């Protein structure tokens, strides 16, 4: 992602990105494993050229709640990746094939003057202000998908530069960031750029949703465990409150 304000409406009035349906939304939501695998493929073949994920390790892909990447796929990914291990006794780092515990590699392209943002937690770092009274309803619906909706809208929101509009060199218009705002990142997704083996359409819309879901998992890999524990705690509190109520009635029954 190109550099952008944390909130899309910080400085300008911009339309809120449209809400999408996500399998992980709501108190009972779970990640779609197939979607996460497709999103990882889009990230690896498209986004990795410029954006790293310094907080993610290869082993995370097969952990509970993750994409469930097969060992053979992880090995292929790691064989094609070189990383630097601890320095030798002479103080020089040694390059080797990436291991399971290694972090994802830095961007493949070197930028002398610009450092594209890391994508490890970008689904949580980006978002938009829904304003009153929508945020009140979000408390009850547990709407927390501002970031992924914003990412999808940005990836699909590129427009042609209107006649008479002057932009900086190598910049394109990206209205989702803010009105008349430009970005140095050209449209990263095009039709049929990444092959899918499950028969889903290879469109920009599908790519955007898949990679956004993968970035959401990268930002919150333990989302399913958090929701499961939260429901268990709520159930325990309800039972505990009932026990306390009947205990109180039993203890004070002789007084009343």
C-alpha cells in the first residue's frame, strides 16, 4: 500500500468504502481457509514485489487458524527465498535458504528514496471513520472490518486522471485516499494476473477481497481463538451470575 493517512477522512470528506461480506465478521465468524490461501498467493505473486511482512513467519501459515498451507507449498516458497542469518565470526552475514522459523523476506525491489509500508498489520492500521450514529450500531453488531473494506476499496478505486489535472511524476489518482489525492503506487491488480485452481473468477474484485482477507489474518491470526474464548467467558459469567443469585436467595431466605 502506498503511504496514506490512518483514517481516510482525517483531512477531507470522502465517501465511506462499501461494506463487504466477510466470513470472519461477527461474533461467530471464522476465516475461510480457501480464501486465505488464494490471498496468500496474490500477496506472494503481486504484493511481495514491493511490500514485506516483517512480523510474519513461514511457520504461521500452518498454525491453527491460519491458511493451512501444505508442507510442500511452504517448502517451495522457502526454497525460492534467500535470507540472511546471524553474522559469522568475521562479522559478515551469510545468505541461506529460508527456514520455517524465518520471517517473511523484505521487499524484492529496492527503493532508494521510498520505503513502501509493511503489510503485517495494515488491515488494522488502515480504516475510516463511520461517524455517528453508525459507530453506535457497530458496538452491537461487532463490526470490525473497517480495514479490509478500506483495502478492497483502495485496490479497486483507481481512476483515470481527468483532463486538466496535474499530478506529480509517476503518480496516479486514488480518490479512496482522499479527494484529488495521488499515490505513487500504480494499480497492482489486473484481470487474470494470478491463476486460481478452484474455478473462481480471476478478476480485480476477487483478488482484492482475497488478499484483503489474508492481510486481515496476518494482522490478527488469533481472531478465531479470541472469539471462541470470549464466548466461553460470557457463558461462564452468565452461569456464575445465576449461581450467585440463587446463593444469595438461599443465604438471605430466612431474613425475608
